[in-house]
C-alpha cells in the first residue's frame, strides 16, 4: 500500500516536471540528419523541441519494455516448464486415484460375492 502510494507520488511529480519541460520548450528547432552537409542538409525536420523530447521519451519506454521482456524470457520459460510438470503430476495423481477407486470397488464386489 505504501509502495503504491510512493509510486503514484513519484509518477505525479515526474508528470509535472515533464509537462513543465514540454511547455517551456516550445521553440522550434531543426533536427539535421545529414552530417556531411549541415548548412544545406538533404534531410532535416523542424518541430518544436518538446516533440523531440516526447519522441525520445516514447522510444525510451518502448526500448525499456522490450529489454525487460527479453531479459525475463528465462523466467517465463521456467514458469512454462513448471506448469507443464505440475499438470503431468496432477494427471498422474488423478490416474492413481482412479485406479485406487477401481481396486476398492473390485475388492468390495469380491467380498460380497464370497
């Protein structure tokens, strides 16, 4: 509960800081993607600076999520293997219970027949 509240407070503070940065950085800047001729670039983008900040934030979130997903692959594989093993043990236990019940019924029928 406390961890969740701290997380919410941290998220709120970060949102306020980011919104402030976005509002302050409304000046238009040019992103030049031609390192050999910066005076007359073959490709350049002119946008308000906050759009570049937003794009970098988005790219960072996507890359961070992909990295976390890839590094957790071994844990997902382990969970999948253990789930399969648990299902095998469960089916084995159910099979043994059915055999036990069938043996009990068979013994009772033999006792009644005698």
